C-alpha cells in the first residue's frame, strides 16, 4: 500500500516541539530518531516517506505558546513545501484562542480561503482554557459554518494539567455542534477508554492516537481493538513524525496487528481521505 495518508506529520522545517524535547521523548520511548530528522534533510525525509508508502502528510502546527518544550514555527516553510511539492502535503491553520474574537476572524478567513481544518489547543494558550469552555464557541461556530474540521491535541504531554486532556470536553462540544468534525490528536491518552467512548457515542469525532498506539503504551491494545471493531471508521493513522522511529518500521508494527485488509486500509488512508475530501 503506497497511498497512505499520515494525519500527524511535521516535515523538516516545521515543528511544534523543540529539538531537545523531541530527543527527550524519543529516548523515553526507546526510539532512535530518523536519519532525515538528525540530518534535517528533506531528500531523506521524502525517501523515508516513500519507503513507508506515505503519499500525503497532514501538517498541523499549534498556535503560539510559552509552554515548556513547545516551539511552534514554520508557517513560511510549510507554505513553501506545499508550493514546491504539490499533492504531498495538506496544511491546517492554527489559532491562538486567547483573543476569541481575533481567532474567530482568522478561522473565518481560513474557511473562505478553502483551508480544510484548524488546530485549536486552548490549554496551551496564553489564557488557559479547556476545550469545552463556552467562551470558545464562536471558534467552533465559524469552523462549522465553513465546513472546516477542528483538530485539538489531548494527552498528558500538553496540559499544563492532566485534566486538560479529558475527552469528555470534546464530547460536550460534539454534542453542541453535531455538524462539526473534531479530531482528537494524541488519542486523549491516558484516558483511553473515555476517548474511545466519545468516538462510539459521537459520529462526528475522530482520533489520531499516534505514538500511543504504535509503541506499546498502556492502552495501546484497546485502541487497536476499537479500530478493529466499534470505531473502524473513526481512528486514523498519524506517525507523529519526527517524534517517531523509522516510518517503515511503523508499517511493520501495524501489519503485526493482523487487521482485516479493509480495516487496515481505513486506518492508513480511507478514514483520513474521507475527512479531507481527497
């Protein structure tokens, strides 16, 4: 399969974690960085993507933040990559949601320009909020009006508090905006069962568990079983490059799950393609 869509990919030149933090978490997962990341080589990166059958990378860089280890940058680099390599990347917008009026206006402009999605991470913003805070509802109204999906990162690595990644917050927004498609990046880990429960309840919610399903974290098996059975159309592949090991080895890990061919294809492409209208 060589038409994989990687729903969490930050190419060379764009990042969210700073370089030191990336190496820190690779070490904690027992992984070696990819040669392309070590060398900061676009050529190597495309070779690694091609070897793993990754045809499209979805880029979502968070908004400005002062949280430790996060260092969002790369808007110009991302735009240049998309122009230079048409068809290889899809880029989402991002907003700093502290100034709700300004963020809503930015989402409106993105929607009018045809941007497919926007990252909203209120827990790391200058004004700390949780995803379901009603002050943020104008952002979700704009996204829904322009048929943009909203992606938000929920795991213990964001925060600053563990409670910030509770999947029930997405459940509330999904209930109040049934026409808004929401993607939970990082799978709500460690609230694995709760996150799966939100997917099972809410057909407009999707999940990219990323490293938490691929590298033997507690709860990995539960993500795989939900993909195999109850939520096969809502769980999406994301490598979390460069915070991952070899992209080709990721394909080996996924093959080891022995999913039915149709389910594996949904995970690696079809679920993302449906969300992105590809």
